């Protein structure tokens, strides 16, 4: 098939945008949904522990 011929489904050869590829992948969304809150809670916990005054 040459470039001058239209595809049979009527679509064009387009590159799929990055965000669409990201949102179409359920395992990647699951990984991001577990990892991002975990990292934030760890950082939050470290900041809270760092603010505890040292006992005399």
C-alpha cells in the first residue's frame, strides 16, 4: 500500500499521543496509583519524624 492510497478503515497513519498511551495502559496506571501515594507518605513521615524534638 502506498502513501497515496487511503486506508480501508478511512483513518490516517497518526502517532498515538503520549497521554493516550499512558491512560490506555491499566497496569501502568495501577503502578502509578500505588507508587505516587507511597512516596508521598514516606516523605511526609520522614518530615514528621525530623520535626520531633530531641529528648533532653
